[in-house]
C-alpha cells in the first residue's frame, strides 16, 4: 500500500484538486446568479436562463479540468462513482481506487470550505446554503429516478465516446455538454449531483442531510448499470482505459489497454 501511495500520490492530489476547483467554481457561479443581493440575479429574472448560464459555466469548468495537464494525468474522474465504475470494469487497481475516492471526498470538502472562507456570505447565505443538493418538490423518489437517469446517461456516453477512436479526443466536451444540459433541465428535480463527494461536501457545512441516501445510491446504480450495458453491447475488452483523455504525454497508472496494445505491436514487430 505505502509503495503505491508513494508512486501514485501525484494523481491522488490531482483528483482532490480537480474536484476542489469544481466546487469553488460551482459556489462562485451559483452565488453570482442566485444570491438575492447579486445584480446579475436581479437582472435575470428567468430561473431557466440562470440555470442555463450556471450549467454553461460548470460544463466549461469540467472541460477545462479534463483537458488540463492534471486531468490528462489523473484521468479527471473527479467523482467517486466514476472511479468505482472503472474499478468494476477492471481498469483500476484496488488501492488506487481507494485513494482516488478518499482524495475526491477530501478535495470536494476543502474546495467548498475555501470558497466559504473567501466569499463568506455569498456562499453561506440561505439562498445559496453551501450549494447543497436536495430533492425538489417531487420529493426523494423523483430525485432518485432523476439522478439514476442522468448518471446512467453520462457514464454510458463516456464509455462509448472514450472507446471510439475518432471520438475519444472529444470525451471531455461530451461530458461538459451533458453537465450543462443536466444543470439546466434536471437541477429542479434533484439539484443535479451525480456525485456523492460533491453532495457530502455541501451537506457537512450546511448541516442538511435531506435524502442524502439518494446521492450515494442513485448515481452508483446508474453508472454501474451503464457499465453493464456497455460491456454486454461491446464486450469488456472494448474498455481501453480509465482516463477520460488518454492520448497525451502524461503517465497512466491504470490497467491500460493502450499500453498492452503497444506492447503487443512491439512484440509483433520484433518477431518479424
């Protein structure tokens, strides 16, 4: 364990930083658009338009993280459920999966707490309340179904796009577009989480645990179901790697199909 930690700690820190940055961005953008004292909030009365702008900002944030040097190296999961799904697919070793998940939970909380310290009332105001994700007027049942559907959709998209050679360089863009769309359309139903680390990071300082079980179970069920659908459709060997962006000059710590393919090609050349 300690040997793996010493070797791969940069990737763990990158995952923590990635989700921390995402949380800071979410807090700032939401405060700008939803805080009662915000001039932007007063200028844009339509809540759908405000959600569209928030979604656009968060989608761009995700894209920037995925295509950043850190995202290219760690794989930019920034979500424990994404990590668990790739672990289920056999692409991540157990200790790496554990440290990724711990880093993501810690990074999300530290990022949000930093935003609260720096921006104070803009984040802690009841209208923002640490950007908590709680069920909408439809209740926990509707929120559960909504989280399951959007989690299934984003994971299935990632698997199909990242393992299609012509599309794989655009995996981050597909993910960002889905995030923007979900925030715009689905947020009133569940708050649009898909990420237990993101939800827990908000719940702790807000001390609001409303239907927290939804955000730990529905995304996991949705993404694991997506993985099962993909494996049954394309086969387990079709999943090449756990990185969202792989074709770069950064090291890969996963059980990488691209690396195995290169080794196979090299052996074939040597035999000739």
